[in-house]
C-alpha cells in the first residue's frame, strides 16, 4: 500500500472500499464538517452572546458574516495554495489555524473582539475547506468519486445540520463560549488522522506567482458590499465594494491563466450555471440557518436544546439519502435530482414561514424541516459532483474553491441584506412581534430564491455530465 507521504498528482488510484480510502474520506468529512459545524453551531448562541456582550442585530450579523467574509474572500487562494504546495499540507495548516482562532472566539471579552476572532477563524476555514474536496478528487479512482462526494456531502450536511443541536446543548449546559471551544478536540483528531492516512497531492503543472492582488480585491469587495448592506445608511462602502468587485473581474481576465480564478474554467457553461445556482441556493439557506433557531427561541419559546433539536430530521435525512442521491445523479444525470430537490427545499421554507408564537414542534416545525431535509438531500451531492465533473482535473482545488467561495458569498450577502430588508434591525431579536414579522417575510423571500435556482438548473443542465465510461 502506498504510504501517506506519496505525492498524487491528480490521477487517483485509491478505492473507496479500501481501508485507506475510508480513512481519507473520514479525514475530509471531519475537516469540511468542522467548518460547516461552526457556521451553524454559533447560531443557537446568538441571543445569549448578544445579551452578554451587549450587541445589537448588526453585531449578531457580523458575528456570522465576519467568518463568512474571510472564508469567501480567501477560499480561492486556499484552493490554489493546496494545488501548488500540497493539498494535505494546506489542509492541516488550515485546521490548526482554525483551532487557534476558535480558542480566541471562546475567550472574547466583547463583541468587537469576537468579530475579529471570527474573521481569523474564516481564514483557517478558507485553507481547509477546498482541500477536503480536492483531496477526494485527487485520491480516489474516477468511478468511486461520485459515491465519495455523495458521502462527503451527506456527512458534511449532517455536520451543518447537527450544529444547532450541539450549540443548543452547549449553550444550555456550559455557556455560549463552548460553541467555539468545542472545535479544539475535533481539530486535533483531524490533524492526527490526516497526517497518518492521507496521501499528499498537488498540481504538478502549477507555475508562476500567486494572484495576491486578486485575493485582496475579492476580500475588500465583499467587505465593502457587506458593510453597506448591513449599515443601510452607508452607501459609500457599498459603491466602493461594487467598484472593487468590477476591478477584480478585470484583473482576473487580464492575468489569465495565472489568475486566482482562471477564466478558462468558466468556458464550460454547465460549470458556470451550477455556480450561479449555488450562489442563489446558498443565499436562501444562509438566511434560514441564521434566523430559524433565533425565531424558535425568541418567538416560539423553545429552549436552546429544543431549538437545536428542531433540525434533527434534516440531519438524519442527509445521512441516509445523500450518498444515494449521488448514485442516482450518476445514472440519470444531475438535472432532475437537483431541480426537484431545490424546489422541495423551497417548499420547506414556505412551511417554516408559519412557525410563530407557541408553535408546535410536531405540527409546525417537524413537517417544515423534514421537507427541507428531503430537498437538501436530493440536491447537494449532485450539485457538488457536477462542479467537479465539469472542471479540468488539474483544477480540482480551484474548482472546489470557486464553488465554496460562491456558496459562502451567497450566504454572506443574503445574511447582510435580507434582515434589514424585512425590518430586522437594532434590538429586533429582543422584540418577539417585530422579529416574527421579519422572519416570516424572510422565509418567503428565501423560498423565492430557491424557485429561481431550480429554474436555472432545469434549463441549463441538460446532459449527464457525471456519466463515466467504465
């Protein structure tokens, strides 16, 4: 058997059913799951940390968005660093960085310190997240990749969905700071498994200098737009963000093929379309994950643990069905599973809009999150597999980084824009009637975004891009 130090250039040779294949999958699932877990486990703690640190609605938004901002702005660089210097190496560095930043979050004395530590945490996430999927693409034999990605998506989705449950338990039993400190033992386990079992891989054709200016422009553009959306009376940062975003696009075109985002990767129209779908779909999901657990606590009267348990059906469905969805998409193509899944998830958001004061878990919450979970299980694995299948194998890290950046950007911008749009500003999270009205409108807006995503999927993904000649 090949040792863990072996360098794999991208022509995967490890089978999923082998012992080593299972260890590789475990390491990548744990790594991506750590970043996803943190993006949702914190949400349950928001009302508590908001009160303890005397933060308003904008402080809660920045607690979420500071992490998402640096994650989205630097994840492309993280993918490129992995392709150049070794995906396993960058994955391990990112995990350690993430753990240190998590410790700083848990020790935060005020909301400003917490926001800064969350931004540092996002940098660690930008290093480890694209590496997890790129390692799968580079390590496994071609016919095992759709199945591996399906399992990765399902278990990663479980981490995201179980976050509110874990967060609720930690908040109720140990305090909100442990929503961050819990990351430390998980990070240690990830490093140990990765160093022992995961082979190194890189793009042997990578050359030239890194597009540092492109990374800076992307991060500053997102920061300006996000600040302008959260602070409704601040048009200058919003305009500056848009201008910097345009400058980023121009720079990438001029620097191709050595750009942070090689323009040629978008020549495949399905790759481009599925990233547009990702942007809108994850924008809707970002709003839901941000607001739902707060709604359950502030308006419906759920405790932290009960609010976290509300998403348990989604966790179970993702665990049971995502791997199978990957196999179905491989046989019939991703168009129908993605379209149906996205629409079904949107129906779940409509059902969530009815969750209000005194809501019953069995009659109000359970049906909504079950429908959402069924839709998410059907859509995520085919979407992820399509992203990788429509990009050149040498750009495994870059393609993964692009899709992750698009997903985080969608969530970032929606969490910044939608709450103020529906009246969730100031101390709204301390005022149940105000929060309830804003939540209902936000769920309907999110459902509308899912309909748009489904339509784009249906009209652009017309071939089975996942078909493999055995």
